[in-house]
C-alpha cells in the first residue's frame, strides 16, 4: 500500500449503520464510502496531492494513483527476476531502508 507521510495508508471502514438506499459518495481510488461531501472532497484532495510515496521503490512526491502504479510496476519487475535475486535484493533494500 502506498505510504502517506512515510506511514502505510489505511482506508476508512464503511459506516457500520449504512443503509442500502442511502445516498453516499464513493472515492474510487481508496474504495471508501462517505456520507458527507466535505469529507469526500477532503479525501479526494488528499489523494490528488503530491504527498504519497511508493512503498517498494521509495519514490516520493506522487499522487495516490501514481504511487499505486509505481507499486504495481515494481511488483511486476520483481516477479520477472529469479528467486535467488529477489531474496538478495529484498535483503539489501531492507537494510538500506533502515539507514535512510
């Protein structure tokens, strides 16, 4: 999951007392449901702000959709590598991540 201010982003759970015929606002990127337009709008602004980063590559200054795409690309590249290289690269990345 993309990082928001260097912490994993956790989407909000849907309201527990949500009714089937209730009108709501859906954030397509996060799959979050909002009853209030202001909350929905704030989350949309947050998703489109350049404050996200890719958890795998560490690339920053991304929107949420760019960070999701970056993570998908990194995961795809990783699956194309032999398993022996995957383990070594993951080990090195883990060590470098703690030094930054």
